[in-house]
C-alpha cells in the first residue's frame, strides 16, 4: 500500500531527462516511446508535467524537458489520475460472447479510463477452477487493453452448496484474491462463515452479492411506491440489509475481510457505517447507476433500467452519495453487465438484469459527486483507483502518481459535455441506461504500462 | 386516445366520454339487429398470452358487433407457446395488417411495451397486464355502478359513492385500475385485505386501506367488489394460513351480506371461487350484479374500440 501522495515538484528537468535516457536505453524494442503529459493537473491540483518512460512514471514537475522521440500530450486544464481500477466487471467470456468478450470488454474499460478490471466469475463455465481463471487472465494479457484480474467463484458452479477450490485459484498464475458468487448471494450462513475464514490464509476477500434469496423470489424492482403502482414484484431493501448485517457480524466474529458489492440502500450505508465504527474490516462499493437513477426510471417498463440490486428511491441515492462522500462507501465499481439486445427487448419480468457502465463510470462520478462538490479529484483517485486495487491486493495498480510508480495513467478533460450514445460504445452490448443523457468529461488519454490505450476518447489500435 | 393502456392516462372527461359511448352502445344492443357497421373492414387481433376465456370472448363479441374481423391469437397451440417473443409477435401482426391489438399478458407493462417499443404502430388495448392494470374491467365496473347508483343519469360521475374492494389487492390489476378510475370519477374507495396482500407502497394510493372487512362493511358502502384469490400467483406462499381462515375473515358470507344496506351492490370481476371469497348465495342474490358486469363489458369494449378505431370517433356513434 502506498501512503505518500507527494508529487515531486522538486524533481529537476535534468534528472528527469537523465532518467528517461537511462530508462530508454534499458528498454527493448517493444518499449513504448516516452510520453510527456504537459500541463495537466495531477489529482485536479496544481498543474504539473508528468513524464512516462519505459512503463513507469519517470518524473513529475514543472517545465520538464521532453527527451528525444517523446510523445508530448497537451493536457492543459485536464485532470491527471492514476488509471482507474474496476473491482466489479462482467466480461462474459467464456460463454457469453454474444454480450461481451475479454477483448471488447477491456476495450470498453480502456475507453472508460480503466487500466484494470476484475472479471466476475459468473461465466459459462463458471470461474471456479484455476483453469478458468488462468484462461481469463491470459485472454486479458493478450488483449492488452487493461489488466484483467479474474474473480474466483466462492462456491462450485455458484450453486451456494460447497466451497470451490479457492486456494488453487489464489495460487494459480491468475493470483486470485477476490472471490464472489456475484449474481447470487452466498446465503447459507455457515458456508459464508467458512469462506470468510478460508481466504484468510492467502489474504483474500469475499465480495458478497447481498440478496436474501427467499425475500426476493421473483423480485423485479425495488419494493415501494412505484412497484405497488406498476404491479411488479418487489425487491425489498431489507433483503440486502439483512445479509449485510449478518455478514459484517460474521466477518467480525472470524476476523476476516468482507467486501460488499453494489450496496444500494440507505439502510445498508448505515450498517456499514456502524460496522466500521466497530472496527470490522469491511469495505463497500456503490455503482455509478445507483448514484443517479431511481425506481422512478422503471415507469416506462424499459428493461434497460432493470438491474440487480434494483434502482432504489431518491432517498437511497442521497444516502449512497453521502456514504461515498464520507468514506463509509470505499469505492465506486461499475457492475458493468452487458446483455445482447434480445435479452432486454422483452417484457420487464422476462428481461435480463444489468447495465453496461465501464464507458460512463467516471462521467457519472464527475456528474453526481465532483460537480456537486461532494468529492475532490483526489477522492476520485481514491475511490476509483487506489482503494479498489488495495481491496483486490493488486500492487501494480492504483499506485500514487509519483516517480517510480507504474505508468498506468488517465488524463481526463472534465470540460466537454456530450450526449451518451451506446451505439458509439466499444462494448458489444448497448444496454446503457444513460443513453441520451448529457454527460461531462472526455478521456483524453489512458496509458497502460506506458503505452497509450485511448486517445481523445478512442482506442489506439495497434 | 391512441391506445388504451392504463387508467392513469385518462382524464375525467375522457373516462366519462367512453362511458357515454358505452351507453350508446348498450342502447343499440337492445334492438333486434345488434350488429353495427362501424368497423367494417378493420381487423382486431386478440393477442392472449394468458388464458382468459371471459375477457377474450368479451372483446371478440364487442369487435364483431361493430363488424370488425377478429383474429384470436392465444398462447395454447400457437407460436406463443413455442417461446416466440412479444417483439416477434408484434412484428408479425404489424406485417399482417392488424388494425388494433388487444393484448393480455402475465407481464406487467406488456401492453405499454407493445404500444411504445416501436415494433407495431397500431392502437393497443390492454386486456390485463400482470398485476398492473386492467382498464376495460374498471370501465365496465364503473359503468355497471353508475347504472344502478345513478339511474337515469348517463352523464353522471360517481361523486359521493363509496366502494369497498376486498381481497388479493397485491396481485390484482383490477384493484389498481379501479382505484384510479373510481377516484377519478369522484368515488371514495376502501381496500380491504389481510396485510400481506396489500402492496408495500400502497399507502400512496388515493384510497383508504383497512384490514377489517366487518368494519368496512359497517360504513354502508354503495358497492362491495370481491376479488378472486389468485393462488397461482402466490410466489413464496404463506400469504394467509389457510383458505378457511381467509374465508372467515375476508369472505363475503351470507351473514355479512345481510348487514349491508339494501342498495349496496355486490360485484366480482370473475372468475369466482364460490365459497372462498364469496358465498354462492351472495353471488346469486338480487344485489349481485356480477352477471350484468359481463354484459357491461361488451358495451364498454365496443366503446373503447370505437374511440380508437372509428374514423368518426370524434362524433357520437350514429344509429344505423
């Protein structure tokens, strides 16, 4: 874990050039050209130049000299952040390639400013063995758009009956640290306890999809005023909150790390706040869509708004924003859940649950939190890069913008405003609930290990 | 009116206009030749994803009495039972040249989706969507009530009337449409059900909610509408301990019916579970208008088809 955020304004241009030259000499033929990000604002603070050489941040300072052959990016007025890390992505491969592939999903991630994603386990076959997680990681490596960290299933086949071979996945080449049956809740309390205990030996974490299955049989949307009116079966807040309450107590009892996926209700925020006050080692995430949309969006029966957990009320949206602002909620994670058109072009109760989110995540966080004065850009770096990497125990990602750090960098221009258009997305799927909304910001540059993956919003083809 | 999807889309004037047209239709139906030429040459498709003999026949009779051609497209023995999607069905109907589609579905919002997804351009009539709405049922209920409670005044609303609706509110599209329509027309509505069968969030509805049938009946309502207990929708189960207990607490028994004022109507949208939510003797008693509701259904559906399809729908229907 990196705790220092000091940008080295005192680094001299000469030192930087020397570092660049030596790094350049050391770099092989495959090494990317040095990149100088000129005049951007690291963490949204004072303007500094950032020099990337041979896959690392070589220098940060004012008026840095560009070594010969350097690609200079004018970042005047732009925010410079560590590359974003998503702890909750559905890449759908293997088995769901009609909706997304590792290739298309990681391109989408890069367009969203991400340099790492954690690929959820609910694929076909399920990522519950070392073989599947290694395959997913390999696909990510060869696609090369961002780092792909597979999430392992907690239980065999996500069936909630017996533990998968968690240790084998942890010790595989994929080095899995996050385990989740996401899409399904590990609802058996004994199994959840055992999972929490088991992952302690390799510093893993259980990421729980908190949903009591009995309280949500046939559930279609948040249970409240709107569900009553629309005659859709309700998904009560208590079905999420009761599982979170149980799990934080279990985590306390066995002294384990718990991560709560896509927390969505005001009550859940209260429970996490209470647990943290008691010193329980719990982290929590909120999705961009739960920061903006509400159950009122369901009124047109457009299944693009169908998601699990469901869109909640305006009060819940306020509560998760408050929780994210005060640190109760640790991170924003997309729960990017692509679906083919046919899975959404249906009656509400027959449509699939989930929304795409990678390509709109930072815009949503800017819109709902930064532009509202609730988060600084330094906070954004914390909730979308540093903390998610820490929870996933990824020491290569989410590092401070400082000399020596890996060159995973995002240059975000917060000024442009554009109409969200899913047809322009790199994701294979179009189920974005933000279609037609005016969203702020443009991904000017995303750099993965020194190599640009995105420029001016478009992926850089190799 | 382009579609007839939900009561929430209607203004008070529009609702009264449909009821007025239904009165005209009713008058034409007492003649020796009941068939009107109004919709000659148009084709109405009854698209029924859910079994419903009663509603389908009612729509079919209504369309035929207006001289429309009717095509019935039901789940059993058709492509619908082979998993054809609503979208593909809609595209097919569009290609075949249907002039209007009457749709019944177990999915809340199906009619809305059909009307607004861009798959089909024709008028859509909601014949019941999941637990959402059943707007023509509410229209026929209001029509029936008005005839009895405001006799001789075919332009009246239901101001001052008190209607008690009893039973499985949670799963009832009939209750939702009736709450909206009856209150739109000025009536006061009380819903009576065991708490588990009242939707969480129903407190926002423009009606009162009671768990005590005897108390509600003691107010001397103008109409009591009993709902069918929809056991097939009871996902998760356990809404009430036994049928016997439900019937004792919420059934309209002969003894309970005897406490009602003489003018109080007893209604039921059908099909009834005799002996469960309503005693057979009450269903067959003089205050019961259950059979009349069926007749009203045809008039109201003729009126809805007329408003959506007739080229001269802006004028009163002509006598031919």
